[in-house]
């Protein structure tokens, strides 16, 4: 099942497999349910709901939801962080440690959706997109699906001092999710292809592909560490780290960034 959030004249409305869910039913309501109950409810509702009108997609998240992120979960990410940092050995230690790096990325109302703008910091000279598998986790700490995520980052700010991570990662327009949520059993989230394309003035300036099979951490492991001492009664999103990092590259205003994660896709234009 594919869950999408649509812009309508009456406000945002959720749909599953192209059919609207009842008005007022939000993602938080669904994520309060155990996974199997949620799937059964959606299967029932999708059989009777009206066809969703294409009035534009919104970010597949409710305003109150939190987005968290894991870092240094891939060897490629570790190497990129070491190259940019003044304390390179720190990232080697994080990569090898039992406890993963997990940080707060965004609140739902700040998240950009499909074809909405993302931003680069005006006080940074080195800004990159980071395509990531973003897990959707319910109130019972169960993985219910995933979507495409873009963890836009200012690499020079974090490289100057790791304690600047919040400023490098958390600012207006630094988080994008879309274009919908692929609902599935956790065992199906395996060897997911991840792609990144960047266009500048209509021409491709970067294109790359990778796969979640190269992730050092397991997905249940990341969810376990996130939810050990934190409750998410309406569910939570967890970005799982990047395996694609453009070398010697910075985003510029006007660039168009496309992230593909399995069946999910998100496209965003860059603003200053």
C-alpha cells in the first residue's frame, strides 16, 4: 500500500493507493495502532474511499510529527565526514561503536514535500543533499514503512566542529520527505536502491546510485536506540543515514535535486 498526503481546497487529506481516507483521519491516528491493525484498517478503507484528486502532494507527515536521523551508518558517510572534519578519528569511533549517532532533524511542519523548495544556509559555503531511506515507526516501536528523505547538510559548519552539528543539520528547508509512504512489513525493507540526481541550468551535474545493503547498522537496531528512552505516541520518522555523498560539490540556488528510494521519489528546487 502507498500512503500519500494531498493538498485540497478543504485542506490536507490522506489517501491510500489513490483513494481518499475519511476526512480528519491523519497519519498520527494510524500510527497509534499496532502495525497489523493499521494495515487491516487501510485495506478496508481503500476499498470504499473516493478517488483522490490530483491537487498536488504535500509532505507525507503531520505537523506534530518529529523527524530524527542517524549518522555515520555507512562506510561512505564515515569517509566523507572524516575528510571534512578537523577531528577525523571521532567519526571512525562512531562508526565502530555499539551506540549509533542519532539526532533530532526536524518537526513535521518544517518538512518540505515533493516539488517544494529546500534551502542552503547563507552562512555556509559547502552544502550538500543527503539521500536517505526514511523509516516510518508507529507508537508501538514497529516499522510500518518508508519514504524518500533528503537530509540537507552544511558540511563546512559540521567539519569546523562536531558540536556544530545542530546548526549544520537543522534549519529552515533542511529536511524533505516524499513523495509518499510505502507501507510494508519490515522484512521487505531490504536491499533498497537509493539514487541521487542533481540538475543545474537544465543539465545533470551529479548522478549516483547506492543500496541500503551496504549499511553497517540494522534498521531494528536504529529504531531500538531511538525509542529506548523516548516515547512517540503518534509515531516518528527516522532517517537512516546516507550512502551517497557528492565529492567536491556544493548546492547552488536554482539546482533541482531528485532523490529516489525504492518506489518513493522526491524532487526539490534549491533556494538560498
